[in-house]
C-alpha cells in the first residue's frame, strides 16, 4: 500500500509540474516581455550607479621597549619618573580609531577636492547630497556647511551633522579597521593595523584615510607619553629656575668680593662665607636636577611609540561598480519569477471560480 501511495504522489507531482509548465508556456510572450523589461531596468540601474573607491592603508606599531640603564634606575626610582608606557596597544589603536573624537577630527581636516579647498565634512555633505535631508530635521533648518574646524568650537547643528555622517560611515561599514594576527595555535597580535575606507568619491577616500592616520598617530603618541612628557617639562622648569638662582647668587658673591677684597670686620667675613655656602648648595642641587632631567629625557624618548606606514593609498584607487550584465540578468530573472508567480496564482483563481460555478 505504501508503494502504491508513493507512486500516486509522484504521479500527482508530475502532473502538477506539467500543468504549471503548460500555464507558463501559454503566457510565454508576457514572460519574455517582462523578463526583457527586468533586464533593461537592471542594466539601467547598474549604469546609473556611481563606482565605489577603496582607500587602504596599513601601518606597524613600534613600541620602544628600551629600559632604563641599571646605573640610572635607582635615581629614576628616587625621582619618581620610572615606569612603562602602558602595555599592549592594538586594542587602544582599534578603540581610538573608531572613537567619535578621532573620526570627527578627521572630518574637520581640510583637503582640496574638485579644485576647492574645504573641510572633509563639507565635501562629504556635497558628495552625498545631504542638504536635502537637512530640511526634514527642524534642528537643522537653515544649516548648510560646517564652519568651525575644531571639536571644541562646534555648535549644536555642526555636532549633529557630524554625528549623522559618523553614523552613516559606521552603519554603512564604509570604514573597516582590523588588527592583523600571527598564524599559530594561539592568536597573537602582529602589531600591524589595516585601514580601509570606501566612498563614491576617489578624492574623499584618498584624503579621509590619510587624515585618519595622521590624527590617530598624533593623538596616540601624545597620550601614550603624556605623563612622561609632563614629568620632563616639570623637571626642566625646575632646572631652569635653579640655574637662574645659582647664577644670581654667583653674581652676588662676585660683587661682594669686588667690594670687600680684604674684609676686616667679622660681619663681612660671615656674609661672604654665607654666600659661598649658598652657591655650593645650589651647585649640588642643580647637579642633581640635571641628572633627573637626563633620566626624564631618556625615559620620554625610550617610551615614545611610533606608527610606521607600510602601505598608503595612491591615485588611482581601486574601484568597484555593479556589473551591467549581472544586473541585467538578475533583473530579468527577478521580474520573470514574479510574473510566473502571478500567472500561476491567477490561473488557479480562475480554475477555482469555474469549479464553483
């Protein structure tokens, strides 16, 4: 009984498929016409689409791991200026590169696009024709372009526009930042970061990726050695102050000796001795501060990281565009498929109505 039912079901499927094919063949002219129309629409769509330009940049993170020499380490501990720079940096780079501060600072850089120098954010507004959308937002009525070029100087409207653009970049995955890993059982950082930015403007893709690297490099290096730089500045200021005081007291001593070559009174002798001791003490203090200054300078230089470019984008950039042939085939198949569904559904509805009568 099971074999009979299987044969019956297979014959039913075959009859159903034959019926569907016959219905579609009866409407082949309609299918062909609409398929052709779909192909034309797909071809036209691909022709009207702007190409996408890819700017790619890679760089290596160099963190100087030079330690403080043993001869200076005890002095560095006493001076309170030892210590490392803060450890692994790949995660820091990835976080900072995706941060609102770095992206907005990048957009606020100037570049020449189409013969006009302006902020990258304003070029972005023009290229993607964002002005039409501003009128739909009551907070952006009357806004045209960003005028301030520093994050701290941006007004409410400018901040909102930049937030919109950053949202478009992030949500549209126009900016991709990845850290290259070493091959092996355990994933380890290779210390190499890859940037990729895409847009419909070759100039925008080129300038944006370069500006992003410049902003990130400057910010990362400055923040990494901020404490060491502050220590060095404080010690240098202290050394300059002591030098001025020392030179002043040495001048006082010289004047005193000029006026009192052979002092007879004990008061003059005591005063001269006091000046001499002060100069000796200041000399000792100045020598110690100079040692600390050298340690601070060495620490700053040895712990200052650097980003080294490996590959940077050059004009012409790689571009990708929708294939006209593939779009035409896809359009023809898509519209043909919908038409087939429509023909089958309409045919079944007519058959059902006839049976009902």
